[in-house]
């Protein structure tokens, strides 16, 4: 057994005297822990809305930072949620940041105190990292999470004995229920204000031979130390007592039922989303097309506004932005359902199930984590590539992430699926997401057998959290965060794109040259001419129409703009008598029926497939450029366009033989 000792270090200076760039008198506190120990949940509970996510200064690593104001006090601490890690031996840029901040005394931004998050239900795997952190000499407080889960499993933890063994305060917390947060704040305050030598854990490894690796001997000493602590502070349940989580996992993570269960859950999510959202969408769409547009028109007429301004506001901004806002109920329902799945613990099981399939196909196992993020937005998914330690793996996954169907595409899917497929819209949307996964795997295999033949597969290391009943606070916070982020991103892009499209649509061109500004039909404008020049390329796919080409053109800027552009172009092209113009759906059906030669369903499916597979948006391209470099970004963009066109043509041509 290794010899254990605790030695005082000289880190007895007051926190305010050891600042590295923070405001004087504002202590810097960091949260450190293994993945899936409740670290981010605790961070959200402590900071509330006083947080933001961005790159750490000087590093391309995303971290969450905020202000922690303990209730009923005047204290304010700068709180940072560092990337999760299993040890201070880094395997990725994210883990390097954590290592540098905790071990390098000269690192700018080094914390004044570390809150180490430890999972009471899986304490063994947390103690190794805790041993490394205690060896840094930084003041530490241990937040013991999952105590309710541990109790349900029959696991007992002697908290006072654990604190005595560690030489650091240990505070049980349940962040989801906001339990123990005040006690945690008290412990942090006491440690920050204490003018005493900080204890440093020094482990003496067993003596080895001349050929033994000293790092390995030290690791063995840490494991032995963790084993001694567990034996003294933990009471285990009977070994033959299976938990409810174990019994459920036998089905949901099995090789036979895991994939079918995952597909069934996703089908239910998309079907419920489209079914529940439709009446709300119709109501909001009618509100913007009717009362809002009418009131705006009357107001502009009363103000004697020029015709071009009335056209911009009514036919441009209200038609485009209103169409987008009608999809807010859809986004809310989708985000709520996905947040419920995540908070319940199921999404980690989904990652485990799909990961095994990806590894059998030769793709990196850890790649599934950024791919899951990509279903929300491709940009943070590309930023999440930093969890992959191998640069070649990051390039491969960076080229397949754009095939993950982001939430911005969902609005277009639902609009077209509802118009053309009625009650089967949810199934069609679900099929597109399945196709997205197939594209990720298929293109990944193609790249593995061509550009990345030298790349070895890597298994996914993932802790499965316990099953839990979702809480309203967590689900609501996640839903609002995603919706607010979507609207912040979409609002500026939509207004800019709608304005640009309207201005280009108001400039006469060709046969309408010389017509007054804003009076020419949109197909005879600069925008219409540019769209008509591109449209013939889509003839084999069944949608060689300038409306479709225009929507795909603005979609290259942002997929959020596609629906707005569709609504805007059809509104501008409406006949003189708007009461007999028909709905947007009627015009869409007429367009695809004409361009497809009487096969509208294969044509609209081809359009949606092209939308799924081609370049996601300029923000994604910019992120690829930053993460992968210009050469690989241009190659990736060319591959996406080629795959999208070939798939769209195949869908239309084969579908025309069936419908």
C-alpha cells in the first residue's frame, strides 16, 4: 500500500492578492468534475440567467461563465464551468484548458477556489480526479451530487468522514431541486476568507523497478488512496440487487431492441410535434397575414408612406418574418420534448446505442456527441469537435457534421410536409431525420475509405446518468435557452435577408427595364433573373422553378430564411385580386405539379432532400473554415453540393416511377 501524507503548501495568500486579470475583490471560482456528474446543472442553478458561453480568452475552447450571487448576501463570485474531464492528463484541447488552469501557477485566469463535483452514486470514478486536484494546492470544496440517486440505490456515504479524509469541506447538493446550495455557498465563503495554509495531498507511490513508469506508479497510488477512502465512507447495497435503471437499460441499450426503441421514440417526437403545433401555426400565420398586415397597410397609407416602403413592410418584413414566427410553437414543442428526453437520461442511452453502430461502421465513437449537438445547430457541433483528441478525427467529423439536420431546416420540412402530405407530415419529417443519420454514416464511410484510410476507430467513453423524472425548471430553462438562441440568430438574419430580397425584387430587369422601382413583377427583377438563371440546374430533380431556386439561394445564407423567402416571393407574385389568390399551400402545390410534369410528391421530396444535404449556412462554413482550414472547407462544401444534387435527382426520378 502507498504511504499517504498531507502537507501544507505556501498558497496562503489572500485570493484578492493572486488575481490574474479579474476585477480586484471578485474571487474566481471554477467547477471541475467528470462528465455527467451534474456539473452543468449545478452551474445553471447557481448562476441562473447571469451566464454566457464563449471561447476562453486566447483559446478555442468553449466554456460557460457567469456570476454567482448567493441569496441573502452581498457576495459576488465569478463562476466558470470548465469542460468535464476524467483526469488532468489531457486528451483534447478542452481537457488541456482544465489542466493548465489548475496546475500552472502562472496561467492567467487561475482560480481562487475549485468546486469539485463528485457523484455520490459513482464516487469511485470521481476520487481519482479529486486526488489530482487536491495535489495542486488550490483551495477546494467538494459538492456531492446525486445523493438522492445514491440513497435510492441503497448506497450510503458518511459525509463527515469523507470530509475528514479529504481535508476539504464536503457539501451534499441536489441542484435540480436547489437543495444544499446555501450550504455550498457558506463553505465556499469560508474557504475564500480563510487565512491558513492550504492542504496539499501528497501520495508516495510504491517503489518500483528501474523499468517501471513513474506516472503509472503514481496512478496506482491514487487508485489505492481512492479504494481506502471508499472502504471507510461508503456503504454498498447487496450485490445481487438490480436497480430499476438496470432493468430498463437491459431493453433500451440492448443490441436487439436499442435501435428500434430509439427510432420509435424519435418518430413519436416528430409526429407529436407536427400534430400539436399545426393549429397554433395556422392561428399565428392567419394573425400576421390578416390583422397585422392590414393594420400596417392602413397605418402606412394614413402616414402617406411611399409605395416602396409599404411594399417592404407589408410584402417583405411582415410576410417573411410573420411566416417564420408562426413556427415558434413548433420549435417550443420540439425543444420541450427533446429536453424531456435529455433530462430523463434517455439521450445518453441513445448516444450509447447509436455509438455502437457507428463504431461497427468504422467511425470514431466519440463523434456521436457533436453529432447530437448538430441536431440543434451545426455551428456549436463543429466547435464541439475539440473533444476529439486526434486532429484527423476532427477533420473527418467536421466534414460529416453538416449532414446533420439542424433545427433551422425543421421549419421548412414542416411547411412542405404539411402542404403535400397532410396527416403523414410527421412521418415524412421523421424520415428526413433518418436520412440525415444515414448520410452522416454513408459520407463518413466514403471519406474513411478515401481521404482518411489511415484513421483508426476510437471507442466512446460515456457515463450513463440515472433515469430521473424531468423537472419543470430544467426543461423550461433548456427550452427557453434554445428558443432564445434560435430567435436571436434568426431575427437579424431574417430581417437582413428579407430586406435584401425585397430590394433586389424591386429593381426591374430585362423585359421590365425602365419600369418604376418596386412596380415590376418579381420574376422580371434582379432577384427573379438571378433565380431563373439557376433554376434549370434543378430540372432533373423536378423543381426547376425560380421560387425554389430563390429559396435555396437565401438558404445558403441561413436556413431560417427559406420559409420567409418562399412566403415573400409568392406574396410579391400574387394576382391583382388577393381574395382569389388562394393560400400559400395552393401556390406551392401548383408550382411543383407544373415543374415535375404531374409528379409533385417526388419533386417536393427531392427539394427537401436537397435542402437537407447541401451547405447548411454561411455561419457553418465560417466555423468549418476556422476549425478545418480553407482547403478542407472548400472540399467539404463541394462534396455537400454534389451529394445534395445527386440525391435530389435520384429521389425525383425514382419517385416519378412510383407516384
